[in-house]
C-alpha cells in the first residue's frame, strides 16, 4: 500500500497538529512520545499499518487547525451524533470517525485558532463524560493532549476505524463508512468543509464575557487593565490592578470569590464542573491572588492572563505595555 506525496499531504494538512513531534501507539493502546519531527515516510507507514501515530492537537506555534470530541464508550457514536447535530444547528460542520470504543467527532478549521479561543468556543457543546481536545489552553506545561491519527491500524485490535456518516436513505438511520478503502478515504478527506473560526468565535466570546460579568456578584463594574509606565516591572503593574475585578471579567465568581477554573486541562473531562478557583486580594502587593484547589496552583493577575490567553510572558507583557486589547 503506497500513496503519493499529494495523498499523504491530505492527511498531514487535515489531521496532523504538531509536526515537530508526535507519538507512537504501543501494543497496549497507550502512546510513547517520539520527540522527533514527523516525516512523510512515517505517515506512509501509518497508512500501511506498519506503525500507528498519535498527533498533538496544538501545533509548534501554539495554534490548532482542528478540534476533536472523544466519546470512549460503547455506543459513543450515538452520543457524538447528538453533538454533531447540535453543532450543525449553529452552522458548525463536523465529521464522525469510529474508534475502538465509541468514536471521535472532528471539527476542521479554515485557519489556525489558539487553543484557549477554541476551547471557549466549542467546549460548551461537550456533554458530561465526553472528552474535548485540545484539553489545554496552551503548551506552557508540555506538548499537550494527543489523538490517534485517522485511517491507521489500532495496535490493540489490529483494526482500522473509518470515518462514518449518517445514512438517512432508509426508513431508519444508520452509520456507514464514507469509503471502503484507505485511498478513497483520503480522497474524501480532501473534500471536508473547514469552519471559519473568526466569525464563529466572536459572538460566543462576547456572550461569555457578558455572562461572567452579569453573574459576578463581587463587582458592579468590569475592571479595566491599567497601562504600565516605561520602567515598571510586572510585579509593580500587578500591584496596580484590581485582582478580583480583572479575573472577574473571565470567571463568574460568587460572594466568596469562588468560580469554575477556566484552565480545564487539569480537571476531569477537560473542564471544571465544580467551583475550585478561589480569587482573593493578594496578601502582598502584586502577589498571588488566585488559587485552583484541584490543580493546587495559583499566581498573580499576570499569571492568570498568561495562562488564559496561552501566551508567553514576553508576548503578553509587550501587549500590555502597548495598551493592546486583551
């Protein structure tokens, strides 16, 4: 089984996230990080069934070209069909892939989107008990989560799992493969519709900010970030901010300063369903003002913004210094 570079490129450009690193599936179904650049020869070996690859969803520049809903249980494809129909009702096209147990639901993007924006946009569609990828808002703590690259052979079952679609031609609905062979599946994959994220993200993000402010009982007005002076340090800038008010722009807080942590990668199923983030006035100027009881991590206003937007410290500080909109 051999494929042209053009055919291999279809899979690479559609379903591969990070290209300077990948993982290899072991015989027990787990994955081993390779720490090397992904090559076309490896993609060829994946499609030939000689090796099975896992791809990190967030690429080396910190962006995403797709999102995946993962329901890893018997009958999970049925649950994913429900999610697919909810997405379609909002104009978001998605594609079903079968797996060993359940399946995956892929949303392909027309342009790169930061994992933080992608999660704020699509994570609300993810039901309890289902996983959403990317699980992280950034790659600051490592390469992040990975998914099995489609059309390969699962090492645990020695089976290929195809993309499927809902056939409504009969009086009942059923899921059928989009193609019977790998080559035909690649040809189909080249025709998938990619969602334009910018227009789709703007409205939900606006609603998210409005809802957080509306629910927040700690503040009457949304706190604005002040612009630092030329020689001001980050800690000095943090000392000037209304810590509770600033974080309250992003998280709905109760009267005790508790809210659901937005950094979902350290919570079950990729999201915090029980308030575990405590926001408080810092004990020292510019110091720690928030703490996640599940993650057992916290930090300053600057640390919160850095994690929330998935930016390196230098880039965030440059934006703040320029008075850029966050």
